[in-house]
C-alpha cells in the first residue's frame, strides 16, 4: 500500500532553464483518465463490430495549502524565478505552457514500487479559496492532458544540458537508462532555443537525436546556449526526490487575509465569511490527418468567477458596487462594471509581512443572492466576473490602478 508520506510529487516544466522541483504543501492529488472508446456496429450483425479508440483525455487535480510562494506558479508558466520586476504571473502566462508531473511511490515496507508519469499537462483552471474565517487558504488546480504512464519498479528520470558550442551535442545520462521497450530507452528530447521549446524526434537527420547504449544521447545541429532536456526510465533516482521544506510557511490562514474592492476609491471589505476565486479556461485542442496525437492547443476564452459571501448587516458592499449614492435607494441594474478587487495574504494576523496577492480588474457583478433560514441570520452572496488575474509575491505589484 502507498501512504501519502511515501508519494513524492514533482513537476517538470518544458520551457526555459527552470529545473524540476518537488510540489510542496499538496493535500490531495488525483487523476481521471477517460479512454474515449466508442462501440461500433454494422447492419446485419448481432453484437459489437469493434471499438473505435479515440484520443484519451486526462484530468489531473491537486489541492494545495497556500504558503505564499510562487515556485509552483512559475513552474506552471515554465519560467525561472525572476530576479527583477515583473515578478507576477497572469492568466495569459498560463495559457500555453506545458509541464509533466511525476509521482514517485514507495510502499509501507520501504520498497520502491515505481513512478506514475503524467505528460504534457496544461492548466485548465484553478481556484483560490478562503472557506471561512478560521480556514486555511487553499489553491486548487485543474490540469489536463491525454494520458499517463506507469513505470513499474522504475524511476522517471531527467537530464539537462546547455550547449557551449554549435554542432552535435553529446549528453551522457546519469543514471543509466533502462529499456522501456525493445531497443527503446528515451521517452523524449526537448530543445529550448531562444525561449522556444521544441520536441525533437529520433533519427540521424536535421534537428534529430540518436541514443547509444549504455547512456549517450547525441543531438544534431545544436547552437550555443541551446538547452536540451532528456526524459527516460532508470533503475535509480536521478536526484534526491524529496527534501522537507521547513523554511517556508506551513500554511496561511484566513485571519491573515485582506480583501479590498475599488469603485472610484479603494475600500477594504469587512464581515466576509468566505471568498472564492475560480478560473476556467475554455480550451480547444486540434489534431491532424495522419497523426493520432494532439498537435495544437489553444484557449478560446478565460473566465474568472469571484464569490463574496457574508452575513447581512448593511448594504455597504452594494453601495460600493452601485458607484453612485446620490439617490436614496440602490438599483442593481445600475451596478458598475469597472470594479477592481484584490486579495492580499500576509504571514500572520498582524497583516505586516506580505506573502502573496491576487489582483483582478474590469469586474462586473453577475449574481446577487440572499438566503434567510429559519431561526438563523440572513446571508448574502455577491458573484462577480472578469477575464484577468495577476498573482505576485511582491506587494508593489498588487495595487489598484
């Protein structure tokens, strides 16, 4: 049996020189693979003619404690940690990058059982949730791909090298790869050139690579500063797969958060009971004739849905949304659509040490709901919507325009 303490998740960004890294503070991880097989029949036959096998669809989900670090966000957008401004990540940054995730599994007897490899994952959506005033702030991620691979008793391994001169690039793999099929040792070779990542194919021609046992990969037509990434299967781990992160916050609490809204003038919002920010990408994937793989991916639209839930005490929030208090009543039909909202998360309840923040602009209200249970206090839910979100661990970037 595999216990959570013996499951070591790790993310492998495709682009840039960013190194793979362990995924800290994760609470739940899981995946659902839909094989997309369709029964086929013919006239005159009693029973199934056969199954048409479509492209599988894989959904990977993860729940993670908010701990104020940008590492996982930067891995998802395939960039190294910036040393200067801008430090933030936006929804545009998350549209196209691809990452792999692998989980390394050991049973209760201390026996390594193998790796589960989730290739070519893209962000399909995510959410930031503050469930109640005593809650831990959480991130939830929804990633999509086509399939996953099980490496029985073996490690998913990785080697990176940067070309120091043009020509054939020779990479000696450590640890030594093992065959996953007859005369097949290498899963994938990527090239990062001038910020563009390409998947190279095996062969002796232009922009191709060759493997020579026991552990040598040669890549043709390299240029100086090309970054090559080789993915393969091995009998031993390519690096230390897990180190306890005791330097960052364990988690961050609702009491350490500030939520502010701006319509004309920025105002902090009080008496909130829960806050949710849900991001959804409308993804579209394209294939081509003669190929069973998806060759082009894109995002048609981005939707950010914000929910602010509170007890009914007054109409202060509605008055802010109205934007004009000249008249002695509030008409929701006149609510403005240029609202700004920020969520700041600090290290503790004193709100002095900023950790991470989320900023949205051009927001419009979509739903106003009121609930009055018997023998209980009335609650209100304000739902708002936009198509943008900025994430940063620098407070100077989480400010109203």
